[in-house]
């Protein structure tokens, strides 16, 4: 994107700090486990704001290696330009990142803020490690 990235919430401030090296990557990942993210959801019903949970599908893309990548954003505003290329993704869900981890199957990557300079791509192995770390922290 050509415009400068100005952090608009705590998650964006933490993500930018991690990318600039002012906080450790591990510290950012711990913060991410407590943060809310925006997940674009396909609206099959065509009725804005109303979802049938059996028909709601999160936005995923396929990486060059064939891996499915779940698309997430730090806020709904960050998603607007990206989802224009995906008809049917007019809305979404603001949810806890840890909930996303619980629902994401193994073998999926995650891309946070694709199309923005401030973002992160997580390989499937990293997603599994985060999910396991989250499970251990909630069961302890």
C-alpha cells in the first residue's frame, strides 16, 4: 500500500513495535494471544449483517506451495481494500485471536494484515505452536 501505516489500536502499535524490533517477537506473540482480530466472512445470504453459521466461511487464500492461509486483520478498516478482490466478503467477525487458533485446523497458515507494510505471515508450523502454547496456558 502506498499510504503510511499509522497504528490505530493497541494491536497495531504492538505489531509495528515488533517489526521495528522495539519489542521481542515472543512478547508480541504473547500479546496477540490476548488480542482481538478481524476475520472477513463470506456472506452467502446476501443480507448484510445476518449470518447463518452453517454458511459463513472465513476468507482463505492458497499460498504458492498449496497451503491454505487464513486472512485476518488488525481492524475492519484494514480489510476494506483487500476484500474488494473477493466478492461476497462484505462483513466479518471481530473475535479473539485465541478463538481463531482453537478453530483453525492444522495445516493452515495465517496472514495478518496482508497488503499492508505492517503485518505478519505465520506458517502452519507456527500456527500449531501458538495453538499448543495457548492450550497449555489455559490448562495450567
